[in-house]
C-alpha cells in the first residue's frame, strides 16, 4: 500500500510512491512535458501547461529522494493544491463561458 503521511508538518512518501513518481516523470519526459491529464469522476481534464510543469518538478523532487522517506512542508503542499484549485476553477469557468460548438 502506498503511504503519503502527514507528520509534524511534513509529508512522508514511501518507496512505492517514490517509484510511482519516477515512472510518472519518465512518462512526462517521453511525452515532452505535454500537459498532464486528470480523470475525476469519469470526466477528463487537461492540467494547464504551467501547472503541469510545476507538478512534474514536485514529483521529480520526490523521486530523487535518497533514503526511504521524503519530507515536504505541508504548507507547500497546501499552497500547491490551492494554486491548482484556482487554475482548475478558471479553466472550468472558461469552458462554461465558451460558446457551444
């Protein structure tokens, strides 16, 4: 089971999650950092390019960790999540505002 644990304002990532991060980074590099795609509740979303690059940078950082755990400040994760929420909300609003085909 993959473990992502919050402990003393740090996020601890286990080896399995780190390996999954490495695989994702290899795929992203092979795709030449095309925007990431996310499926949520069966709906496909494209992550904007700037946010895709940021997420891949964070994931690569986790993948390069030596040892069994990597600690990331919880406030950094929360800030990244909030930034992603703003970008996603803006993209969804743009889709809502777009004229029908």
